[in-house]
């Protein structure tokens, strides 16, 4: 990340939809909304249509298997749906600058609860809540949507630095497991479709 992070830009048109389709973890939808809005401003996205689905492990396992042929649950899956989404942006951040973004992010509450418990297991330092872990997944997935990747060490470090920029603006100091590698399943262009339509956005919010 450059030494001086550029000031957030104004995002002209934003549509954000949130669906909570699990019962294990209470979800503060206003906090999810603030995270998404903050990231879009920081990344200077021109316009955005973003859907976030909070699901359980069986649901994200099914989506991971059906769309990515990975037969296991994961923490977050992203689907970038806008034109040119298959092309990862290059260069210094903000990589969303001037882009029209259309995407979906699916996060697992079960995985967030489990990972937060593991991070808190040592009893050292401040507590890391499952909800903050969930917000980290939202940020990570949305960074993929706006043009970041984490297939190399340098790119992974860049993504992590952007996660920190966004979350710190909201008073959240991210915590990570040691030796944490890529932890998001990013759908390839061939399967970029509205996969999380299965999660029934827009009902019972």
C-alpha cells in the first residue's frame, strides 16, 4: 500500500442488499451496511450493486461445491458479475477507482463463530468477536469483487492492508490466524452468475 492512503471518494450510485439466512449468529445488518459503504468509498468505486448473504456452513458448502467444485465449507465466496470482472485490476490501490461494480458476497456465520473461538483460545489480547470476523469476510470478499486477488504473497499482503484500512475506519482492529493464506473462494468467470439467488434475497429482512 502506498504510504499515504488516498481520501475516500464519493460513490454516485449504490444498491446494497443484505440477507441473513442463518440463526447461529445475530447479525447487525447496519454494521454490514457500514462496512460495504466504507469499502466502496475507500476504493472510489463509481457505482455499485452489491448483495451480501450470511449463511450457515451447509449452505456455503453447497455453493462451494456447485459453483467451484470444492467439496467443503469455506468462510466467504464472492461472485463478480460486472463487465470485465474476469480481469483482476493491477497497480496501486484503490483498484476500484472509477469502476462500476456488480457483485455478490456469501459469508458463513458458522465459520466466523468457530474461527473467532480459535483466535480467542490463547486468552491473550483483546477479544475478537464472531461478528467482527464475519465483517472481515465481507470486506475480503468485496475486495475480490472490486479487483483484488490473493494468489501471490505480495497480492495477499496488499489485500490484507486494504482490509485493515477499511476496518480501522470503523474502529475494528483485524485479527488473523498465524500463517493465514488465501481464505476466500472466488468464482471463476465461467461460473459468475447470480448463484446466491438460492439464498432468497429480499424476503423476511
